[in-house]
C-alpha cells in the first residue's frame, strides 16, 4: 500500500467545489468574504487568521475536524488518506493517525475495494466521475471487519499552487436508520402475510420464511405452548429450497420440550433469546436432535420467544448451515419484528375457531333441517298408516254388519235342516257357504285387530287364547307374505292363555311376519326352493319359576348384521328403501311386548336368517274362567229364531258359550230371555234362587207389560233391527257380568 508523509491540508486557504459544482474562494487571510464589514464589527478584537500564522491555521483545522460529529476524511488524487476527523474512531474503530497515509480502500468492502483504484485513474485521465456533488449509499468496513451502511458525500478541493486536487468525504453511519427501516419493512411484510394467510398454520409458515429470508437463516420452526401438559410442540416449519430437512423436522414432530429443556425450552423458561453458535460443541442432552442436525448440515441456532398478553405463546427457532457468532442486533431485529406476531396469531386462532364453530353450526343446521324433513316424511307416513287403520276399521265394521245377519240366517237354515225341512244337497251348499262366511269372518276379525289402537286400554291386562287367536287370524297372517314364502305354524298342545290382548298380539306377530317375508329374496335371487316363515309357540318357565309362553317368528332370509340388530327397535329406523318402510313396525312390537310384561330378543346371522322371540306371562288357571264352566255360560230362551241367532252370534263373538234352555238357565250365570217365551214369575223365582245371576230381556219395540221385568232388575234390550245398535247393547249388558268381554 502506498504511504505518504502526514501533512495538513490548508483547507481554509483552498478553493472548493460546492455541492452544485461551482467553485468558491476564501479571502487571502483565510476567512470567508465579509459583507459590508459586518463580520469585522461583530468580531472586533478577535484573532484574524493570515497566511503568516500557519500554526494557528493548523490548530483551527484540527479543531474543526475534531468537533465534527460525522467522520470527515480527505484523500489525494491517488486515494491516500491525508487527514481524518476524530469521529472516525467512533464509527470505524480506527484512530485518525492509523489511517493517515494509507489507501482509503481499506475502509471499503469488496468489490468496491478492488475497483476503487480504477475509478481514480479514470478521473485523473478524463476528469469524469459520478460521485462528486451528491450523496450516495455504500457499505463500509469497520476495523473489526463488520460491514455497515453509510451515506457518503464527496467534494473536490483545488488547492492554489497545486496541480493535483484533494477530495473531502463526509461519511454518515446509517446503521440505525437502516435497522429501523428493515424492522419496519419486516413488520409490515409479516403483518400483510399473516393477515392474508387462510389458516393459522399458513400464518406460521409465512412468518418463519419471511424472517429467515430477512435475517439469513436456512431453516426455521415455530413451537407453540400446549396448556394441557405445559410443554412445547412443533406447530410449523420451513426450510430453504435445495436442502433436505425432512428427517430433522420429523424428529421434531416426535419431541416435546418442557420449560428449561432444549433450545426452545430454555427460551421459554428464560423469556429471552437464546443462541447456540456452534451445535457441534453441544452434547445429546443439550440438543436432542444433534444427529439429525449433523445430517442436515445445520451448525448454529437461535431461539426467540413469541409473546402476547404478557405470556409466551410460542418460540421461534432458526438454524443456519454454518457456524454463526451471536448477533444481538439481528436478535433485536427479530424480537422487534415478531412483537405484533403474538397478537396476530391469537387473533388468527380466534378467527379460525370462529370459522370452525360457524362451519359446525352450519352442519348442525343442515343436519337438523334434514332431520326435520325426515320427521315430516315420517309423520306423513304415520298419517297414511292412520288412514289405513281407519280404512281397516271401516272395512271390518262393514263386513261384520254384512256377515252377522248372514250367519244368523245360516244358523236358522241349520235348524230347519235338523228338523228335516231341507235336503242333503241343500245342506251341503249351506255348509260350503258357511265355510266361506267363516273365512270372511276371520278376515274381518283380523282387520278389527289391526284397526285397534295398541295403546287403547293400556292399563287393562287382557288375555288371549292362542288356539282361538290362531284360528281367527291365521288366514290373514298367511296372506301377509309374498307368494314364494310359506307360513308354517307349530303350537304346543294345551297352551295356556297369554297375558296380552288379542289385537296387540295380532299387530305384533303381523309386523314380524311381514318383515320376515320381505327378508326372503324372491326368484331368481333365491337359490333355495321356497322361503319359510315359522310361527312357534311353546310353554316354559322363567328364572323365578313363573309360567311363560314363548312365541317365535323365524325366517330363512338374508339375516341382519350386528349394527342393524342394535338399532332394529329404534323408532323410525329402517333398512328399507325410502317410502317402502316407516320404521314403526318393530318399535310397535316392542311396545306391545313391554306393556304385556314380557320381553323380546332377536337372533340373526347374515345369509342364514333371523328369529324374533317374544315372551309373555302365562295366565294361570285360576285367572279368567274357561268358556266351558257354568260361571261363563249364557243361557238363551227365545221364541224368535232370527233374534235368537243374532243374540247367539253376538255372544259367541264375545267369547261366551251359549246354551239353549227351556224354563230355567240351569247353572248359567246369565239368562237372556224373550218375554214371549218365559213367564215373568219363572224369571222371578230364578232371581230369588240366584241373587248373583244376571237377567237380560230381549224385546221388540212397543212391547207391553215391561214394568214387571224392570222390577226384577233386568237389563232390557230393545231389538230395533239395527245390528250396530243391538251389538252395542249386548256388549254393554255382557260387560256388566264379564268385564273382559267385548262383543265384536
């Protein structure tokens, strides 16, 4: 490096170039030009500098340079430093005497250091330059080797008597301003990125990338605090493209840091930034991912806590692929830049939680709307079922109205045949008609059972004779399955009565039979020859030794899965296609069984079939009387054959045994009489002998002498020819003596 002897430049006696390039001159005595002697008057008695006082001029120059806040350096045309202000030491770390005589390029970083000599040569040759008279930004180098930004203003000084000019450079350290500008720019960039992020995770990654790009890190992570176990978990990571950090990040996913443990844990516990300048000097206990860091060529790291509302909500950790000395200025920049990050992250988390809540709310509304639509459809189906029930009740009622007089006339014809008034051929035709009427009566009875409300008379525990019930509804149940399915009955002999009303039992078994038939595929899907539905009834005893009756309905259909079995008795649950099933049948079965004090279970195997077994309490022999004993018999003494047949049919429909008697009812508890067939005194004698008996008088409208019968506390039924009215009167009279009886 070229060195020159130290020299003081007579700055005050030189011609200088102003900022606009115009030259200005100083007076011969070294002072600025005066205006009308004002300065002379103001400085009267002061020292005046002249060229004859060089020591005083040198002292003045030194004082000016020493007082300058910003470094002032003068160089000659060859780049040799001729003088430097004292402030050079504060900014560059060099003492002025250390710089004088050395090349000014020692204060420049590459590539300007190597190129500066060329700039000076060009200026000496051509006089052209782009730096004079303006302020420009450059990078300079401190004595320690650190780079820092400066503003440089250079002016040319032409000294009288010298062919070569000097150059004066005024240097302003703008490190703080640049730091503040970078911090503000980083904060703005982070705020925009976080605000534009569509998710909290996206905001995290954007934050890591922006800070890493701005501060020169290669890989970054964000660890967030978990309140549940008071630990830090990896929430997001980012790596500079071109390097593989996958194993390092996967190892981080498996880590949890508590306070004071590991780099994130230390920053969390100490509430300050922590720097590891050389990871290779750490042990596995100090840095748990040391092996993975070596594989990823990561050599230095720093951790900065992220705070919000006076709490640390996370820790940012950055890594670089080279050893890096601790840079507090950079850490301060990161700390200042992420100051708004905590509140923004909290806001984003709240926004995301609200969005998720809104989505769940919309899903709930959609689900509820769907459920309401399904409920509406179910109610519509229930209304249809109710309409079908009403139709069934009407059909059963009308069929009974037609069948009752037909049966009465058939009974009358049977009496005529017994008297020999009809031929055998006529008798055969009558019996054929009787069978058809009996079949129609079974259908009418089935419709009657189906039309009855299963909740009706829920508090009354009726009972059913299973054999009579089977004979009554067997035809209806057999017709309830498809043509490719056959219904098979298997009842044990001498079954006891079961404690369930007949109409409830009919509805329960019918639902099971219909479901069983629909579970059996028809040809050609079915490989077996024929589908079978078995209805089996058997007596048994429960765990307490009480008598019970099991009624099972089984099929050889497709069966059910475990999931379906768990839901079959839920209201509106169905596996059938829409509009093909209501989901009400099996819940109704369960209700009937439960109200009867019984139980029901289902056994099923996919591809084999299903079995529903209902258990009902058996009615003990000392329960309702048998139709064969005298207590339940009805004695009938009537002269009018048609009326007698009508009354007989009504009583038998109520489940009572009817016997024709003459002048006395025998051991029967109820005696139905025609005033034209029985004398009132005979009836009175029977009432005296049987005070617990019941006398029912069947008369025509307008019949006289009824006072005597009323005095016998008789129940008078007026036969007005209306079947429904007569049926109601008979039912009312029978209920007085047989509360469980109901004339159909």
